[in-house]
């Protein structure tokens, strides 16, 4: 919210909103918020969180590659680790810019490929190959590629790196948390459930990857934030 500069009264869209963290936070600031996600389960949780916070958010089931909103409708379009999963990044970013007003702000957070979460995605891809032709999710964590994808549709492109600190007692503790909450890990563990040696190997590799980023019971997850103004 701070990086995007969301203010009361602005019309805001949270793309791939998940459980509504960004949407609810924007609504608490007094923004008029709409939020979209593919998952009915996550949208239900988003409704729950909005009710708990006592704010109004209009949640919609939908796809970032075909946003159900009119052109130039929002003052701010944001995505927190969400739009990056769209299989056609050029279409996803075109849709996000289409619904943004000229002079409006687009802002999103993504995972750099060289840091922990990006390296975790690479590890997963070695066991669970992505569909042919689908770019790596972590491409959105590369400033050069972000600049290329946004192109001349925007101005004043700005980057900022931040850290998400997650509590964990050990690499095994955090690995088990990933197996309950991170969709790619959930899918991979389900796929390997009948292949005990391979599942054991994956878990060992994941814990070895976690270990260097875990200090004083906190896992460091570096991320990239990008912000620009639509021309």
C-alpha cells in the first residue's frame, strides 16, 4: 500500500487477490476496492477476511487474462505475488493496463529468480515440469524483463527490494508449512505421494535450500516491487 501510494477514495483493483490481503488493506485505507481471483476457495476466505476487518470489498471470480472490467476504470491496479502465475504474461499485463486510467498507477510484487523463493520455484520445476511454452514465473522478478514487458505504455518505472520475514523453528518446520499452503508444493507432494524415494529426495533438497535463509527462527524471503504510471 505504501509503495503504490493508495489513498482514500481511489478506485483500486487487486489482481489475483488470493485471500484478500491487499484488497482488505486498501479498503481499510478508504479506497473503493474490487478484487479478482480464479479460486473460489480463496475468494471465500477473502470475503471472510473483509468481514472480519469490517470493510467492503467486491470479490469476483475471474482471470487476469480476461479482466471483466471496462477500459480506464481504476486509479490503481495491483497484484501481490499473483499476476505472475498467468501463463501469457504479455496478455496479463495488457489487461491490467487496459483497465487502468491514464495517469493511474500499476504496482506489483514478485519473486527474484536468484533469491530463496525463486530458487524454490526452480527446484520444483526440476520435479514438476511447467507446461510447454509457459515462461518462468520468476521472470517477473527480473527488472530488465519487467521493463521490457511494460514497454512504452508506462513512465516513471520504479523498483524497490524488500524482505518478508516468516517465523520458522527449523527448515523441516517451514517445509511442512509450504506443503500445507504453497500451491506448487502441494501439487508436487501429491504427485509424488506414491514415489517415496523421490518425495524424500525433494524434501531433503527443499530443506537444504531453506537452511541458509533461516536465522534466529526467521526465514528471509527477498522480493521485488515494481511501480509505474500509465502513459
